[in-house]
């Protein structure tokens, strides 16, 4: 139990830390992304502004439109520079090696391509037309698997657009920086979470140690007290029964009722002590199961007979529905105890004239057993708590009907010890059903 609590605390700690790390990493990544994007946009805008400042309608009036690939014209770089000199256009080193630029006419046709740009999608006629209308246009596009950022800026003369400058830049370095940051964040966060998990397990173990020690002392006390109290209670009940047999006729009616109440209450206390002792051993893990091949059909028939005995003079119908020859590996004694706990609960809460139904069905890998009653049912707010120790749906009514409030807790502990499950279902006013599912192969070996 404490190992499960320790693991749960550690998982919560790591989960909260993971959330914090994710938020910080997300903010860091977003901040760098925004910073790099702003740097790229500012660089493109600055380059386009400087290039546009050198252009005039007169300087471009004699320039022939640039063919699709200016480099194929056969002119040398010296010729290009000379041509630029002739028309008063001097392009300078305002751009980095991964930046390109072109000059287009307002219709989007290239006029100057000094760097002989050879990127699919450049020039972008649509972006040029948009810039001619709105003054500027931004666009991110992909070409041959690489991403580019493109800025188009209209060049005006007396309010009229006579050219469009398109400046673009590869985002490869930008993305490489982001990938590097992401790897660093993942590695750092992963390593930190592993260390946090190890530290969390250690701290949780240290924090739970006093609780574990106190709980162990409590369990030992319950086990010892149960053992020490069982003998005097047995003697007390035995002597009361002997007194009832020998002097019952000589006792007054009030004394006879008092003696009978002593015997009944002593029996209830003995059962409570037995239940507490069972739960204490289960908590300690010292309750050893003795699995054998169990004939479930025969076991259910025996439990149905026990149900009739538990009902006593209370008129109840016991209905048995089962498949023949059902077998599984289990501790037969504990399995009988589980079913009797469910039947005893059903007997207590089923009104006279009601029906208790025991069902058994076999599957390929599991056996399903259920006990249903026609009692008042379980309110929805209690359905998830009925297996808690000492939990009572109606405390005043439960005291009148007897019972320790531990039967369903013991039933769940036995089912889980066998590697199975038990669930409660109910429609208030229409009874309740407790369903147990157990693996045919039997309980797993300790530590296995």
C-alpha cells in the first residue's frame, strides 16, 4: 500500500514539474521564435528600404526586362556592374549570403536580377501585385524543401508605383537554431525529470516512513488485541450460553432477554474482532492464499444453502443461476468468505418476501460471480464508497441490522488478492448487485 502511495506522490510531483517545464520551455521556444522572426523581417525590410532608396523611374527606364535567368545572357559580372553604373543603379552589400533581391515592374515582371536568383516561386508576381496595391506584402513559402521569407515593397514616385522590390531570405539558419533549442530543451527537461523522479521517490519514502511505522504499530496492535480479546470473549459467550441452558427457566423475562442480548452482542464483537484480524493480516501481506482447483458450481450451491441459513426465519427467496462445471484456481476458503460477505450483506438489506440471486458465468479467461438483491439499493453518492471500511449508507439502520461494516472491505481485499475485481451497481429502490470477476489461472505469485 505504501509503495503505491509513494509512487502516486512521485507521479504527481513529476507531473506538476513536467507541466512547469513544459510551460517554461514553450515560453522560451516561442520567445526565440518571435525574436528570430522579427530579426528576419527587420533585416528584409531594412534591405528593401535601402535598395528602394537608390531606385528612380529614370534609372530603370532604359533597363531591358530581365529574362528568366539573367545568367544565361552571357554577360559577365563586370558587364552587369557596368550596366548598373550606366543606369545609375548601384547595388551594395546590404544583404547577407542567404538573402536575395529583385526589382520588378508594377505588373510583377522582373526588371533587375543582380544575384541571378534561381529559386522556384521567385519572382512572385502575386506578391508584387499585392505590394503595388497595398505598398507592401509579406509571404513565407517553401521551395525544394526549404522555407523562405519574402518581402515585397512598392517603390513610389510622386505617389505612383513604378517598381516593386522583392527581398527574400532563407529560413534554414533560423530553423536550425530552433531545432537546436528544442533538442536542448528536451534533453535538459528529460534529464531533469529523471532526476526529479528519483529524488521524488527518495523524498516520498522518507516522508512516509513515520506514517508507515505508525501504521505498522497500529496493525500490530489490532492483530495483538484481536488475538488477546478472542479468548475472553469466547469464554464470556460460552458461560452465558451455559447459564441460559441451565437457568433459563428460572430467569425472569427481562433477565432472559438481557442474557440473550449478551450472547448476541458477544457474538457480534467476536465477528468484528475476526474481521479486524483478517484485514490486519491482509494489510501486512501475511495473509497467505492456498490456491487449489475450485469447483465453482459446487461452491455456489453451498453458499446458497448458507444464505438460507443466514436468512433464518426471514422469508427470502434464494435464486441460484449458474453454468455447470465452472472451475478456476483460487483459495476456496477465502472465496467462500468473499461470497458469504456479499450474501450476508444482501440478507441484511433485502426486505421480507424479497429475492437474493446468485449467478455464476464462465468466460475464456475469467469467471464472473454476482450477488443481487431486491433491497432499497445504494444511493449514487455512496456507490463508490461501499467498500470502504466501516462505511454505512444508513448508519442508524445498519446498527439495527447488525454487521461490523467490514464485510464488503474484506470481500474487495480477497478479490484483489486473487488478481480480480469487484464492483457494485445499483438503481436506488431496485436493489443492488455486486459483481466479482476472477481470473481462471488463479492469483499471481507474490512478487511475480
